[in-house]
C-alpha cells in the first residue's frame, strides 16, 4: 500500500501533534517518522480543501441575514420538540460560525443544564460537544451532582491518540478524528495546544472537572453490543430524549463538508417527574456505584426485562416508555420493537416512518398488514442502509436480495402489494437520516434512540417513547413532509440490475 510520511517533532506530545501536512520534503529536519496509509493523505487533503471552501463561502455569506421559511408551530407546555433541520428557526453554529436553518440542539441541552439545581445524569453513546461539557463543568463547580455514561468505543479523548494509533484507525474513525482536529485547533496552526484541548476535547473537560464517567465495561465485561442511549435527566424532573449523539456531525454538521447541516435528528424535552423516575432507574442500573467501585453496573441483557410503562402528562397527552434489550427467550411482542408493532397496528389511515435502519422483519410484516387494510404507508430510510440485502425497504418495494452467501434473510417476506412510497431523502453530501421516528395517523409519535433492528431490540442499551399528543405529532408531521418532499422514491435501476446479476451469480 502506498504510504505518506508525517513528521512528529521531538517536542511533540500526546495531544500536540501536526497531522495536517504531509512532509515528504522535510524528512531531514529530524524527529520521528510515522508511516500512515495513503487513505490518511486523502483525508488530510479533503480537510484542507474543506477548510479553504468554508472560509471562502462563510465570508461570502456575511451580510445576508437568513430568515426561517416557515412559521414556528405551537409547543406543548410539557413536551417541546426540536429538529436540527427545522425550517422554522435559524441559528449561528458555535464552531463553524455560519448561520443556518434549524434548531440548535446543543443549545437546547445547554439551557436545560443551566436550570439544574441538584442532579444531571447523561447517557450518550458519544460525548464530544464542548459547550455541553462546559455547562456541566459550571454545574459541577456549583455543587450539582453530574454523572455521565458513554459507549466504551467512544470513551477515550481524541487528544490522547498518538500518531501511530491514528494511523491504525479505520476510515470512519479517521474521519471522526479529523473532525475533532478541526474543532479543537482553534488557531488553525496544525497543532493542539493544551489550552485548546482544555476548551474543545469534551471528555478531557469532564476529566479536568472530576466529573465521573463510566462506560459499558463497568460491569466487568467487554461491553454490551452498544450503549446506544441518548438521554438526559435533570433534577429528576426533566427528561431529554434525542436521536442525536452529542457530536458536531450529528448536531451541527461536518467540518469537512461545507454544505453539511448535520445528520437529521430530533430532540424532545419532557417535564415529568414520573417519567424522569423511570429514566433515572435505567441510569442507576447502568451506573451501579460508579467508577472505580464494584463491578455492579448492569448493561445489556444483565438488566432485568421491564414492560412498557405509560405516564399521563395531561388530559389527552401520554408518554409510553420501554428500555432495551429484551432477551430472545421472551416473546417478541414483549420487546421494545413489540411496543413499536402495537403502536403501528392501531393505524387506520396513515403511517409515516423516517429511519436510519429498518431491518426488523416483524415490523415489516405489521406494516404490510396495515397496508393491506387500506392504510397509506410511506417510508424514508437512510441511503446507506435502504438497499442492503437485510433492509425491510426492499420487502416494501416487493423485491428480495440475496446476501454474499446467496441466501435470503431468514423469514424474508416481500410485500405482494409493493408500494412506491419508499425512498431516501435529499440531504447534503455526508449527512445521514439519523431519525428513528414514526408517525401513526398523524397523532401518535414513536421516537427515541432505538433503530428498528434486531440488534437494537435484543442487544443494545436503548430507550423508546410512544407519545400521544397532537402538538408533538404536528412537529413530526412537518419534519416528515420536509424530508419526503424531493425524496428519491421507488426501486432504483442499479438495485434492479444488482438483483438480476444475483440471479446469475446465485443459481
């Protein structure tokens, strides 16, 4: 494999490296030579190009005030809803300093944290946003108890990686590392000074303030499949549930893509001590006695199964919550995806789904039954997953695709009445459809961290809400219509061609 050389000077240290510039012409200047694959060079070049385009376009945009294209919808007093791609709000991104449409999900969380008087519990697969870390630092100093749980794969500060370790990362992780460099290197000198790390590496900021953090290895295992939660509980009263990880890519956008507006995500903020008690119980099961104590944390299937529980917020406003995983030894109907199935099964008119992943055959079968009974079904799936052999979108479009072993998914059931209202939204390059929501009859909302997959249902730490509230439903209806407008619908030609090729490859 071709290699590119980067120089690490003798005074370099953890968190202070020069990763941007290939220095084939500087080998004689001394220092340690680190060999990185050519893939790394490609990332570096994309980084520099993106940086140049960013400053050029940002300068051009100055002086032109952006206006929302839609009027804001009314918010329920007990449940507020936000979308980072909302067309009814604008904000200036805190890191790229560009004005854009959307709700600032990070600011929503920061403002909620600012109200805390006694406790803040956060469970988030990834935690990389500095403003949230800073808000937690301030509350920790004020005497508020702060606890954080993350996924073990994302529990290490980016600034602690050596150049050698960076070179061993896969393409996706190297992309994340470059995003961090752009975020942290505030003076753009190609080095990370200790002051920059203290202000922009969120996990370091938590460490410096002695905020306790654990991951899903705290139970003595190698970790659950994924600690995939994305929720906060504040003062055992406020619950924030989001589909977004606490990263720039999920909330604001990618530094390496100027037009990126972040993966499409939602956030709900709920005022309910009763619901907060249920989420606190989930947090306590995972937390145990915290870092450095006994291995008494419970992640994954170590947690006892708990049925869905419904909380009434006000007349005509209820929230049902269930936590995953559920053992495969129990009936699917008792699982979190089983709760999704029951919610879908009440549809009499419409079901709209906007999902990152859709691979649970049981849920596809439920939707097929509703479709056969006259319910209009529309589905948007992220472009990276919609056409994979295990995607239920293929079932909905009436086709099947074999995997590399020339086998169909177990229990595969393409719809006899295929629909053409399945597709992918038109998003900026690099942005993902990261939602995990459905809207039933335009009044019932299903949302949370849980993807519609077997892994989420039976292996991951997840949470899911079913919200029956007309004001909340109106917000999700608007978001779905925004995504659906201009979406690419139906079975693409290249997928049809791939299926024909499989018929030859897999006799």
